[in-house]
C-alpha cells in the first residue's frame, strides 16, 4: 500500500513539473520593454564576432539576451546582454535597465 501511494505521489509531482511553464534561470533579468523595441540578435552576433567571439547560440532569458559562445581566447562563455542597448548585463543583476 505504501509503495502505491509513493508511486502515485511521484507521478503527480512529475505531471505538475511538466505542466508548469518555463521560467528564466534567474541569473540576470532585464527591464527590456516590448520586443519590437529590441535590437536584433544578428546585430549582437556581428558585434561579438568583431570582438573575436564565436557565437554558438543566443536565446532570451529573463528579458535579456543570453549568449553561449567562445571568446577570443577560445574560452566558453555564457553572457547576458540587454536587448535594447546590447550592453553587457552582469550575471546576478535584477531588472537591469541597460
């Protein structure tokens, strides 16, 4: 009986976890406003490439652009940028205005 209860509880918890919406990682958040005011990811990619970065992926997280790249020294980088200004956002920043 106890095993059945634990199995049911585990299935219910798994179902709730899958049904929950995705949330930002919380490493940085930006007060970025409407997306139609943002600069494109292509502009950010171009700027970073000019600095010697090899951009692997850019996604939106916490209202910021989250960039996965290799820097000019070949070191793996996870960095955040404000989508309107493309200014770097330090990890741990909350509601960064850019």
